[in-house]
């Protein structure tokens, strides 16, 4: 286990799959497992969110999902033409692993850290993973925070906007593009899914993108994670079993996951509260966090 003055890092294992984690501490803080989205590494969690949680006596624990960052890679190369046809006609799609397997990764991490019960905070694909954790392991979940996610399997009638879809497809088909191409793609994507009018193309953003790229080395896992989302069954019945107090946060104009999904989950998840943020799209910028931090804090303190 590696350590520096701010956090501890290490690996947990799930049937031979190594999951790299970062435990921000403090050790006596109230643990909160943070489950991230499609293609995102643990370093993609915004520092202002980590700081906010620590300042309020929580212990953020982040990790690289399988197939990204420093966690184990799989090897299959998806057949995009065939899988797209299957997706369009809503035929069964095969993948090397499912969302359920990724939920097991999170549970094994809690066990590795000897944490019996934690808050779960998730976003996007991480929300899909965390829905299974919360539904299937109620004894391990204090509270559940579900940001910018869905319980439905994406379909042609419930898909990201066309512009976002095109970038996702390009990233899936071309994981080893040049640095320049990847930076341009990231700027375009964040401009679409981040706050409207935000200036994305800055030296800081380019530097951070390069650092994250160098950390991960290999972008091939994005396509396999996307396939696992499409190959997994919807969780509409499963989320009715969630017992933990649940806070659903969603952007009114989210182009990745339409806001209708948030309303649907709110109806199905018992004891859930819904917060729609008018100027939020899919990301948690400082200005966005400020709008829900009070609600989040009250929610997290329910079981603290």
C-alpha cells in the first residue's frame, strides 16, 4: 500500500481482478464510497467535492473501475458494427462482464478496507453500479446519493444526444488516438456535458487531460465498459428494493442521461428525494456543487 500525506492507495481483488483505490481519510471519518462513470478514473472526481466531504468529517474512498486507470484490463475488442445493429434492434448484446460484476468490485473494496457500512455516492455509470450495491447489499449502505444516472438500459429512444453519441462512438472505435486528437475530443465532450458557456480549452485543462492520459496508458476499456452497460439488464425492479435513504440529483438539461430518468427513479426508489439543478448538465462543477451541498450534507448526516 502506497502512502503520502494526503491519502493511502492500494489494490483490492475480486476473483483475480485488481481494483486500484485511493482512500483520502481520515481513518476516523465517516466512510463514503465514490463510484465513478464510464471511462472515468478516480482522478476525475472533482477535488472540490473531495474537499467538501473531508471538511465535513467524511472519509472519501475513490477507485478505478475495472478496465480503466490502474485497475485490471480485459482483452476483448468489441465488434462495433454488429453491436450497433444489435443495440438499434434491441437484441441481446454480449460483454466480458456486467454492471453486476462491477458492483461486486465495490463490495470487495469495502471488505478489503474492513468497512462494514458506508455511504455510497455515485455518478453516471457509477450510479448504475451503485444501484446494484444499494439494492443487493442493504446492510452495507448508510445512505445512497445518485447523481446524473439511470436505472434503464440505454436504448435508441433513451440515448444521449446525437452530438454526445458521436463522440462516445469515436472514443470507443479509436481508443489509441494521438494526444492532440484525444485533447480535442475531451474539450468537445466537456463543452457538451459541462455547464453551458464554460471555457474548457485552457492550459490547465490540457495539462490535466495529458496527466490523466499518461496515468491510464490505455483507453481500450471505455468500449468494453460501454458494452457492459448495454449488455446489462435494466434495474427498474431492482431499485424498488433499495432501503437506504436516497438522494437523486440530476441536471435539467443533461445531454448524456435525460432528466426523465431521474423522475422515473424517484418514483421507484422508496424514501428517495429528488433535486433537479436548472443549470447543471452532466458534471459537478463548483457552481453546481454549491447548489446542492446543503441538501447533500443533510442527507449524509441522516445516518452519521
